[in-house]
């Protein structure tokens, strides 16, 4: 209650007001006692619940942690840390005095050595040398995979201890606060404005229960519908009236609703309806820690949360996060002074606003701000001036550096990711499994199993991801309901295979193959076949062909194809159809759009492209004579039917038609061979795929020194063998005096005069080489600077006329030129610094050379 002083109030009235204040204060104390008893009962119930929950998680004895080898900073506090703890205690006293209804702050839990450490000093900003950890999603994914989750001992209160990130990484396990501190350390090291959060969340978030969540790999991106602006048209034809019976539609909807209700009741009776989450009696009381990332740095457009258990990002409006007590980073600590009755969706994350966030250590020279309203400000004015000065001095205190040792993750640990190399996550109707690379002999790193029921008993689909396979297989999808298998390949397969869809690996069964067309000479992009037909799609061909369709007889011939499997014979071809794009170099009525070879009917049909302003296309049909002699020697008008669009007369002479028929007959033979080659190629691909699956081989990067140990030993053995085969060759190749000895005739014994000449010539030549090298670098540097000035001048003159693409190209070129100039400047500076040292080193080497030492030792 805030009492405003009024001059006209009498003494009796003042006494009445004081009595009312005392009564209200007693009522508040009674309410607080009742609230504390309720919370005590809740904690008792929750301790039983927590004990049941933790039985599913393998226990780990943290007391067995060996702390003898830890640095001294883990075992004691520096003077600045001790002062920080005193400031934190003073800050907490004010907080509990002004906010008695709120829970105690999470300020200085003990570390693994039992020493109190302020939470901000436990954050150790670190940038690890892995490109995946340069972005927040890579850091969050690594932490969620690498660590094993442990629930809090009491879900209603923060933990009493907070171990260092190095210890957490060593044992690969921790609670939500351990996860958050480690993740925050990596995010700050990567340049993000990240903070650890102590707050409250739902039961599913706190217990890492994702059984009711949809798997992120199954979520489809939301498509933003495009609003079409329809212009009113008064001449629009009215739509016909709806002739369906509304009564019948109502009856059908009623029957459908009754059926759904009956099915739902049956599912409830069977106990399979577990999709709806149960009501949590402790909602809003469960403590959880996560990471807050503010917008601004690293081009983050909007503030968001990261759940460290899953590595997923959440909006600050997410209803699963129910409140925030405080946040901190490696520099400071803030207490939330906003109302969280509606969760976090109404919170303002402007940490510089002292009305919303109370800071512990002052970062500016602003006057001290109080936590609450006018009454507490008046209370502050009643304090002594000495206390004010002392408190101001404490608030301007700078955060000491982190006591945590440098965070390090070896390449082997980073590669293994999951604890013991494997992790299983259960989602709603799905199960996700992860493995470390090279852990499985087939290169399997991830598998997603999709089920049709909530109990995850009936499999609907299986997706498997692979890495480091020599056959370039990346992903395999198996639909258990349709028995359809889809395989995806990276570029580099022997036949340029990109996608393979099939039900069986047996030849001449239904399948679809897609290829990387840019790696193939024929431009084949897609091939689909079954027992009766084969469809081929082409891209980027010089003859403008984009499609070929071949029909087969189901009956097989007895003659086997050369180079194919002995147990599979070719199929007789019924017809071949080809389609072509428009060739603008030819007239439309001479440019073939489609041609069909009817093999059994001995007919060839040609259809040309449409001419402008025509709705029909020119056509030619050729009928081959049955007699082979007549087929090669005679051409009659009955053998060709011609339709010329726009003209009823036949302008083409028989001699031209005869030549065209001869060309088409020859192309028909070639097409048959091409189709047979396509069949043989499909069989060859199937044979190779069977061999690859039977003997799976994994590739190893040349930078993987651990797995390439055998190759390194082989290389060293080869180099040693070369040394033994050509002894003394290396010394002879590196003899710096050889060119100068040849000039004086390579005498067996060198005189003093010759020794001095050799020394001077060698040093002079080496000096010239150093100067020449520096001049070359200087010339390249000046040339790059001159070109940069010219480009900059042209840009300034034509800046207003350039398009966005041209401007972007200029900026990219400008950046690349500046990079080259920077490198050349570094090289030139290095040459200038190293040249005198190299010259003196050569002079000393000449002085100690056994051939010259006798004469130069006294020179």
C-alpha cells in the first residue's frame, strides 16, 4: 500500500490508517504461508513423480568425477570473483526484499569442485574450427546430438550445481542448464547475441518428450498463397445452378459424422487414442533453461528461442515457454520484471530498458534504478548516502573473465556426434535414428521410420541417409505399402545416375531412372521402362530431340544381346516414336516435330511443326513395299501420302521423296541399335548396382589422417625406397655451389681466390633473385591497384545507369580485387622482412661449407 502524505490528515486518522496497514500486512503474510504450504505439497508430489521418471534414464554418479587434474580456477575464486559473489549476494538481498513473492534467483551454484561460481563466469565464448558450428543451427544440432539429457532432480527449482562446459563435454551428459550454458558459449563465440534463460516451460519441453510432435523431417514448408486480383467482368457467363439435393448432402454429412464418432469411441475403448496430451497439474511451475538469441548480430532478423534438448528454434510467441525469471551471458545478469501470466508472448526483450529488465552490473553511467514502483523509490531515498555510493560502485563492477578452461572438441569427437555414436528419437508416428560416419559398414548415418499408428508397430515408410559411399548413394526411400524403392545419388556415378525408382531389381520390370544429363554425351535426362515400353527424355541435344518412346512385344526373342546378361534377351520392337523441339534455322513445314517408325507395319509417319497462323501441320506417310528389290530401287506415288498445310498440291518430287525415304530407312536401323544399347545400359546399371550393394565400399578423405594411416605408411615406404635407389641425389640437387663451380672448371682443390669468388658470386646471384622476386610482387601489386582505381572510376561515372545485377557483380569483383591486393601486400611485406635474414643465413652456410671453410674462416 502506497501512502501519500496529506497535510490536513489528523492524528487519529493516521492511527486508523496504520491499523489498516497492519491488518493488510498480516493478511498478506497468511496468504504467503498458505501459498508456501501448497507449494510444499506440490513439491512432495513432484518428487515422487520425478523419481518415477528418472528410473527410465541411466543413472550416472557425478561424485565419481575426478577433479584432481582440473586447473586451479576450478578449485578457488580469484579476488575479483569473490567480490562478484558479494555483489551478487547484495543484489539478491534487495531482490528478495522488494519481490518476496518471487522465487530465489539462480546466481552462484557450485561447480564440480564444490566451489561457488557466478553463472555468467561459467559461460566461455568459444569458436570451434568446424564450419558446421559457424551458424546457430549447426551449434544447436551438435549440442543436442552430442549430449545425453538428464532431468532436473527437482523440476520445481533450478539445480544446486552447475558444472563447467568442459566437464559436460567430457562425460557427454547434463541437464537443461548444462546444455544451455554450453550452447550459449558456442553461439557467442560464433558472433551471436545469445543469452542463457532460466524460466518455465511445459512438461513435454522439460522432459524431452517428442512423442506427440511431428518429426521435423516430415514437416512440409508452408506455402504462402498468392492472392489473385480478379477484375469484374460484366459479360461473364453465369455458372449453372446447383442441381444437387441439399437434403441428401446433409444426410451424407450426418452419416459420416456418426461413423467418425463410432470409430473414435472404438479407438478409445482399445486404448489407442493417446494423441491428445494430458493435463499437467504442475503447468507453469516446471523449471527449464534454454537459449535466447536477440536480433541484430549475425544478420538475425528476429529474436527467437533455442531449445537445447532438441536444437530446434522457437518463436518467442511459442506457448510451450511459460515464463522467464532471468537471463545472463558472459558479461551481465538480468532479472525479468514483466508479467508472465500469459507466457512469453507479451515480453519485451529490450534488455537496456530498466523498467522491463533489472540489470545486476551497471553497463552505463545512468543513475540507479529500483525494481518496483513509487513506494520502493521512496524507500531508496531514505537510505544513507554511503550505501548509495557503495551500491553504485558495485553496479559499475566489470565481470571477471570465465574460470572455465578452453573448450575443445577433437575431430574424432566432433565426427562421432552422438553418445557412443548412436541416438534414437521418438516422434509422433515416427522414429529417427542417427549414427556417426563410418560406424556402419554401409555408410548409414540416419534412418527415419514412419508408422501408420501411434503405437509405432506398422511401418509405412523408411528413409535412410548415407555418407562417404563410393557408389555415391545419398538417400534411399522404401515405401512398405507400395513396395516402391527410390534411391538418390550424388554426381559422380559411373553412368551419371541421379535417381532410381523401382520395385524389383529384376530386368524388364517397371522402373524409372534419372541421370545428370550434363555428364552424358547423349543428353539423357530420364528413362522409364516396363515390360511393354520404354520412355526416354533428353535435354540439350544438337538435333533438338527431347523424347523417344519405344514399344515392345512381351514375347522375348531367343537371340541374346552382346555385352548383356546371358539370362536376359532383347525384346522385339513394335514402334519407335521421337519428338523434337522447334529448330528456328529451318522453315516450320520442313522442321520435323514428330516421327513414328511402325516397325511391323513397315510405315514411317512424319509430322512437322505448325506454321504461323495455321492450326494444322504438314504430314508425310511412307509405306515401304513388301518386296526388298522394289524397296531399294523403285519409288511410286502410292508409297507416300503428303499433306502440305496451306496448299492442296503436292510440290515435292518423287526423287526427293525417294532420298528422304532412304535416309529414314537408314535412321530406322540406327534407332534400333540405339534402343538396344539403352536396354543393354539398363541391364549393365542393374548389374553394377547389385555388385555395389553386395560389396559396399566407403571412401576416405585425404585429409582424414587417422583413417589414412595405412596410405601414409605406404607413401613413406615408397619415398624411402626412392632414397635407397638414388643415394645422394637429393644432396646433389640442392648443391647451391654447383652452377658456380662449373664456371671455374670444377677443380678438385679450391684456392683462396677461387673460394672468395665463389662466395661473392653466390651471394650476388642470391641477392639479385631476392630483388627480382620483390620487384615482381611489387609490379603485380601496382597493377591490381591501378585496375581497381579504373573500375572504381567507371563505377562512379555509370552508377546511376547500372542495374542491380551489374552493381552486385561490380561489388563482388571489387571485393575479390581488394582480397588480391591484401594478399600481395602481405607477401611483399614478408619478402622485405625475410630477405635480410635469408641473405645472412646463406652467408653463414657458405662460411661453414667444408669446401670453402678453410679459406673463409679468417675472411
